[in-house]
């Protein structure tokens, strides 16, 4: 007789998978399916992100740069109608909405933007354009590393014979012919010399590339602008360097632009500079970097600007503007070269251009007086429009309760910022020390701050004595300006992406 089998006991000890599944409720099955769907979606998203980031970099440089053609074009807007074509490897997936990377189209666009930016941002400088042969060899992206290559003397590189002519104020064409580079393979290297403010070219290129984001997207290109620790400006397309600008006379001054801004950054500006070289020497000898805001028509304006350049300090154009009448109905005199509310657009432009040409090394402007001018949003927008493309930042000195200057600059896509603290409303060393503490606290609270003072003996004494108790880092103004410019470009890119997705 066969032994009887206890089916209840055996079922409790050995349950088949099918029986387990039968015991799952409908809600549990739905939950398990949802978890599996989320895991699969996450894995797929990670794979797509990895593909988008690695595809352009995995292409051998010799092939990736092959057959690059850059030609001068008269109308940048025409690029929007161009038809993308495949690269030598078929196509490279870019960050720009899965578009194939049309390298020719992207290079032509950036060539044109650079040709427009150089004479506007560096009007009195000289530059030489050449092609830097690829140094990395097959399989190496870029040209062997921008920092290593650009740290060498340019004469060490066998430049192609397709160099653009040296442009200078004497020969002034106010344009840069890039058609000579058509078909050239390699990184476009621009070497700049003469009196200039290199930061302005970086700002101008960020501004123009942001404005052409849609065209770059159509070309499957993501553009980046950065500074290297060797003081070179680089423009990258899909993470590869295609443009490098060297400023041999300014390398040490530009190196800190490659560093991230401290968490609490404070910039100190001294207004009304240009009257005395001795005072400029004293200010330049302070234990931290300050920015000289120089009157364009001051008797020693150029000499003071040269002192700042020698000490690696930044300069602003201290632009006189019309003030409001005082309580006694007398209107203060802003001085020569002032922008007045009664001026036409042509008069404003001519005055501004003359002042900027007197000080070609400034990285921006701030207002001297100007309580009447900066309260008029229409005039401020006119002024901001005139500054577009020149790579100039705008610092509102805040000489009235509701200034419009920084706001108008931001609307135009420029770097616009406002003064946070005045250091010497009272000409007293103790009061200036208290104001410095307040400025450092403001920097700690909001991440960055700008304080404005004057080269008074009391103020300079306070700056020498001040002990920062708030832990803020006093930095050159250029570092704050560059950080704001990068933030503006990132915001513009995000806004463009959102608008594109909504269409």
C-alpha cells in the first residue's frame, strides 16, 4: 500500500512560482510592474546620456576635424536655412536635441561671430589669425590640450600659410577676413597684442553665441566659452576646442578667470580715479585687488590705466551722467564727457565712443552721478543697446532709490550688476571700516557683492587696516563679471530649450 501523502504539509513546504504569482493581488502585480518600468527607464536614460556625452569625444581627432571648411559670410541669419549634412563618420550625436553635428555650418557661424566681435571688443588691439595643426594625433580629441599647447611660444608651431592679415587701427578694416581658412584643418588660433581688455572678447562671444543658440542647435552644436589656467580663451563645440585666443601680454591677469568664484566674493571699486598717479600707486599697493573707475577726461586717465594694467588690476569707465537738481535747486556739474538726458541717440553714441576710445582697457562702465539719467529707463535701454557686442559690463553705482541702468543692461543680454555698499558716505576711517564689514557680510549672504569707495586718504587708510571678520574673499571685479556672464549664458540656454520643447 502506498503511503498517504499529506498534501497540506507538502504544499506549505514547497510552493511553486506559479502558485506564488497566483497569490499576488492585482495591486501588487501593478506595483511590481511599475517598479520594473521605472528601473528600465532609468537604465535607458543613463545609456542615452552616456551616448550623448561620449559620442563626439570618441571620434578620432584626425577624422573629427577632417574636411572642416570655414568661410566668411555676410548674413549670419542665412545659416538658419542651411541644410545639415553628415560628418565623415556619418553623424555625431550632440546635446542639441539629437541633431547631427554639422561641423561646417557651426564653424562658419562661429567664424563670423568672432570676426564681428574682435574689432568691437578690442578696437585698438592687433591680432594675428592662423591655424594650429592638431597636436594630439589620431584618437586624441582637440589639439593635444589647450593649456599645454598655448603655454608655448607660437613660433614653435608650424602654422599653415592660411593666416589672416594683421589688423590694426592704422589699416583699420573693422573686419577680419576668415575666408583664407576655408578648408584648413585644425584649431583657429588668434594671437592678440596691444592695448585691450581681454575679458571683453570672452563676454562678447558669450553674448553672441547665446543670441545664436537656435542656429547652433540646428547645426547639432553645443558651444562653450572658457578661460584656461594659462590665460587663453577657448571656444568649444561639443566639448572639443576649435578656437583659442592668446593674450601674451595679459596671461597672469587672466589666469584666475579659470578658477571657480569663492562662495563669498567681494569686489571693491574706487571711483573718481585719473586725477593723480600718486594716488593710483597708493591704491594699487593695497593688500588686495581693487578696481579703478577712471574718469575718461581726467588729466592722468591713461597714466592711471597703465598703472592698473601693470599691477593686473581692472578698470572701469567712470562715465559721467546727468544728475538731478539738489535741494537748493542747483544741478551739480557731472564734468566733461557726460551723458545728458537732452542728448539725441547720435550724441549719446558719439560721446560714449570717444570716452571708450580714451580708455581701451576698461572691462565695463559705472555711472558718475547720473541720478537723472539712470532714472530714465528709455535712456538706459538706449545706452545698453549701444554697448551690445562690445563685451562691456555695466555697474550701476545706485545714486538714486530706483535706478534703471543695471536692469536695462540685463534686458539687453549684458552683464548688469548694482553696487551693494558705499564705503565712504562719510569721510571717516572708522565709518569706512564698518562699511567694509557690511559689504563682506552682504557677500557672505548673497554669494557676491560690490562695494564702491573713493581714493580719499580716510578710505585708503581703512582699506589698509581692515581685517575681514566675515570670511569674504576680496577678488578682482573681472571674476564676478565672468561668473555672472556664465550664469546668463546658462540661463539663456535653459530658456531656449524650454521654449523649443513647448513649440
